[in-house]
C-alpha cells in the first residue's frame, strides 16, 4: 500500500509539473507575440517621421525669374494629396499659375501641369523636396512684329515640363526653384510659397 501511495504521489507531482510547463510556455509565447506587436507598431509609427509631411491641400507661391531669357514674375498655385505609389509616398496633384513678362513685347504664360512631389529624408535639419510637373503651357505675346510689320499677338499651346527642387523653411512656408521648359521657353522662377 505504501508503494501504491508513493507511485500516486510521484505521478501527481510529475503530471502537475507537466501541466504547468505548457501554461508557462504559452505565457512566454504570448509575451513574445505582444513584444513583436509592440515593436512592429513602434516601427510603423516611426516610418512617417523619416520623411517630411507632404502637403495635403492647397499651396501658393510667388516668384521672380526668367522665361525665355526675359524677366517674368507671377504666382503659382497647386493642389496635392499624399498618395502611396508602389510603397513610395508621393504628393500627387495639379499646378497652374500666371507668369507675366512686362518687357516689350509683353507676354504671359499659363502652365497647367500634373505634378508629383517627393519629400527627401531629413539630413541635418534640412527638409528638402523634389517635384516634377508635366502638362501644357499657354504662352501669349502681344506687340509682336509680324511679317507685314504691324504689331500683333501670338498665342500658342505647347508641351511643358518642370523640375522643382525646394526646401521647407517652416511647417507652412517653403522655397522652391521651378526650372524647365514652358513650351519653347527655358524657365527658372525662384519662388517662396505657403501651404494653406
């Protein structure tokens, strides 16, 4: 009888420890899973901070520069929204404006572009971005000397492409330098703008 009670006692101790081991393992597993979840959620929270906040909405800028080697000034406005394009966050939208040249012959240009902006990773506090714009430009000149010798006007719609490097000066204010071609004219318009 003592042997029988000893076997029951040993068996109950072994089974109790065997039952306790799976629960300990499950606790460890749960702890590991929760730590993995916490790590992945922290990583997902940190990812947007590797880039600047892309503008979501309207922006406007004023610039002074050159169009076809002639003095021009004017305003550009854009609407953009952040979009995930194959894992890359881009600001996609449209841009237009009015660039006026007061020299004789007077002229103006109205670009209408589809745009894509990309905020570069921050380096030493510099919050830079780069953008491209493709579309058309309506170019008009008044007081043009024609073959007949009289002063007329000329309006043309041409393909336009701009490359726009820039830097965020604050949360709302930015400096950019659109350069490229508005129709047949090389354009560079250093501009200061603001997000609304």
